[in-house]
C-alpha cells in the first residue's frame, strides 16, 4: 500500500502541466511514521536551539495596536507583521521599534479591499488583495506601487526572487483543479500549474487553512492536511519529499462531506486529519496536528525521527509554554507571546529561573506590559 501511494504521487506529478513546464521528481520520498499513542507531555525545543535568545518587545503606539498577527517576516533588518484584523502590514526595526505601516485598506488607487497574504521581493512588499484578484507591490523607500493581477484563487504565496508560487487548497478555478500556480512577478505571466487534484477534492480542505508553507534558504516546504505529503518547492520545480503516516486512526481516503463538516467529522470519529501547521528549517520540520488537543512535533531531517508532545516548551526559557511560532528564511526560530499570556506564564515559572540575567531582562519587560501591549518575540537560532 505504501509503495502504491508513493507511485501514485510520482505519476500525478509527471502528468501535471499548465501549458509550460512539467514538474519532475527528484530523490527519494521519505516516510514519516507517527504513533499517536506514543507522545510525551512536554516537547523541549532547547535541544535543537542555541542558548542565545533575543527578546524583542514590539513597541506599542496608537498607530500600531496589533490585534491578530497573521504572518511575520524578517527582511533587511526589519520585522514585517501582517495584522489581518487591522488590515495593515506593520514595520518594526530589528529591536522592535515601530517605523510605519504599509498599504491601506480601501477601494482607491494603490489600496487593497481585503488584506490577504504578503511576500517580500527586492525593494518591495507585495500584498495580496484577495477580493480583487491582484497583488499590490509597494516600494519600501517611496510612495510608488504597481499592481499584479492573477487568475487563480489562492490563500498563500511563497516567492523566490521573481518566481512565486500561488498556493491554493483544493479550490476550483477556471484553470482547472490545481493546488499551485507558478507565476513570474516581473512579467506577470503564469509559468505552470502544479499539483492537480480530482473533483472530489474541490474545497474539501480550504476551511481553516493556516500557513502550510514556509521557506528556508532557497527552498520551501508545503503540506496539505488531506494529502499527508510534504512537497519541496524551489525556483525551478516542485517535488514530493516526505509521506506522513499515522499508525492508527487515519482519516479515510474518501469523504462524502463538505468542508464545513470536516472538523466535526474528525473529532466525532477520533480520526487524525493530518498536519494542521508546519514550519521548515534546514534540519527540522516543526508544527502540530489535532488529536483531541494540539499535538506538537519536531521531525529531524538528518536522523529521520520524530518527537511529539502535548506542549511546546523551552527549558532555556524556564520551561515557558508557547503555541505561536515561526521559522525564518535565515534558519531562525521565533516564538510569539501575547502580552497578557506572557505575563501570566512568566509569573508561573519565574521562581524556577536560575539565570539571573534572563530573569532580570524578563522582569523588566513584563513590568512594562499591560493588556493593550503588543506581543513579544523571542528570536532563537537552530543548532547546526
């Protein structure tokens, strides 16, 4: 059965085309086995992260009261924060000082009506207007902008210089049933269509999509919760790298239910649906899936093993628990803590802290936080 699954993936990829390039398969597909009965309570990330930690409180001003962070990117010594509730991209220095916001919600020239995803390219921030099927590329150093129309519905973007992948999630379009559109941001031309799917998959997994792709160096990795396959993307091609397999309670291959019913169906029947969230680094895949509650995982690419726990912690941060995290292009790991949650968590573990320098730094930060304060970032580096 496993060989048939892998063979089917390869055949699907060799048959995929968008009138231009064809994706070719490279390398072996590695199987990731997860036994849902064998999990630990805490998953300590200190084992894979360096001891040095930058603590970055994002400055709070009337112009940048962050409500809900959707995405964070570090680029050219600045921090770019997407706040979908406020429909703004906020820009901070690498130390967390607020600089400005980029773009504006509206229907006028250079404005977006619905803030979608964003990416960074050269001297521009490229922001999706999901309601009007276009991107607006805003110059970082002037008021100049240009519009980039697209013709494939999608929810995420990952870019490699001028080449971008527009990431759908089982959405039907006039182009057919494809999960990726490879696009040139300079020429505004589609290069190819990738990852085809059947009619029975249309809109099946789109409900609850949250950041299934992340970039590290010149590669990104992508996962779809109903596919159980991790794909590698680079500037030239897309190919499958890993197949995820749960030893028990797998979701059936065919589901005759609409997307709104998937979550209820999964929980009522105690099925495992697949990885809900995944971040990529040079040596690790990090994320979570749902099995009654959250189950966090770390997959070591070099050792080909996986660890799973109910909580993500860091012993180097006095066993602080956290849920929101991001990886960066530069192989870094960022923890995000809301002000109120950080204050509560720190007070719970403070007396256990034996590092006086860290304790004093945390005390000084928490003392300045209130319920309206912006989140705090903890920026770490993966061990090499």
